[in-house]
């Protein structure tokens, strides 16, 4: 299989970038893969395990000569990184990102990039609760959606080239408006994460239930909450701050629904509860039918969970 890019620069060497590096190497999609991470420890680990061909101390050094640059840093750091690399970008290069929020990334990154550089914001809907350069694996993106929110005037050939790359990872691609993306993700990812963090926090504060009981008797629902709540705190802090309008909108709607369910439980309205759960059950079936999860029981959760971020 022929290479799609000559040199790919990964800025940030965590789960997503590491999985991209492994997928590109496994499938021969880039002639050279280089990287940079802010942490010296992360850079040393990436070099030790051969995650990329070369590791650089600065992002500016890493992007020199690259025809694809991937910003795989927390959303709140995107602007500073873009400002640093902008003078060193190769004319005609493509810059993309893997952030879970798109409007804020466009606003932070686009003003810094020079003419002749193609900026194509992106977001892979894949992940686990693990982070760091050792956490990635080549099959992470298999059958997962990779969303792109191209800006006005985006070069169609550059976009198709980037989509071809991630399709070779096994991902499915879709294009959408950045604002719509942020609303969709507020529903499917951001607010559920906030609810998971909250429920784990409730358990932590509920002194009538001991910590050992929470650990030993975790049923499937709470156990899945703890998996989600173990996600990278820096990333999720930035997600909520950068997508606050959409998250607060969906959180308000969630609160209204919760009040309705509270009343149904208090009033003993079993029919309302049954009808509500029947409708929501159909959504789960739709997710399975779409191939985004399996109906098979996996009580030990032997495989990393999909769909973080």
C-alpha cells in the first residue's frame, strides 16, 4: 500500500496520536513519522518505544518539512501551539487536529496559519480512558467515525487526501458544520461525561456507602461511569470550558427530563416510566445496529471501551 504523506508531524504523543502513528506504520501510509510532546518524560518514552521515527524538543522543529501536521494537544493549548508552529509550516501542508470541540479550535488556530496552508479541523470519535504514549493501538479507529468540519474555502483535494488517510485506518468519515458538531457532541459525549463525573463524585461523598462497597459491588452502570470518569482531566476540563454553551443547553434539557422522571417515581407513575424506558431502549438498539457497539455481554470489559471524546 502506497504512502499518502511523506512526513507526518504529531504534536502531542498521547492515545490518539500514538494510535495514528501505529496505524500509519502498520499500513505504510507515511514515509516518515515525527513527533513532539511538551513533557520531556513523554518524549523520552516515545523515543524509547519507537513510537515515531524522530522526537523533537519543540513543535516548531517537528513541523519543518511535514506535509501533514496533527495537533493532538488539549483544546485549550491549540492556539499557543498554532502560533508557535505557524512560521515553520511547509507551504501546501495540511494542518488538522483531533479535538473534541471544533468552533473553539477554529477560532484559536485559523488566525495563526499562513496562506497556502490547508487547515482541516477533525475529530475521531474513538478512545479509551487511558492516556500517554504507551496507550495507543493501531485498531483504535476501526469502524469509528472521524468527523471533519472544513472551513470556508477548504481545498477539496487536501480534504479528500486527509479523509483517505483515516479511512485507511478503518474509520468512517463525515463532514459537518463546526457549530452542529459541537451540539451533537454535547449530546453524545460531553454531557454524558459530565454526568458520569458527577455520579462518581456523588458516590465519593455519600458516607452511608463505604468506599469498599462502591468498589466491590459496582454494577455495570456505575462501573461504566467510573471508566468514563477516569478519562484525562486536562482534556475534559478544556472540553467543558470551550464548548460551554452547547453543554449548558443540553445539561438544562437533561435536568428538565430528570425532574419529570423524579415526579413519575414519586407519584408511582409506572406507565410513564415504562414508556420512557421503551423509547430510550430503541436508541441503544440503533447504536448496536449501526455497528458502534456490540450486544454481546462483556462483564469484565476485556477490551478498551470505544467512543471517548
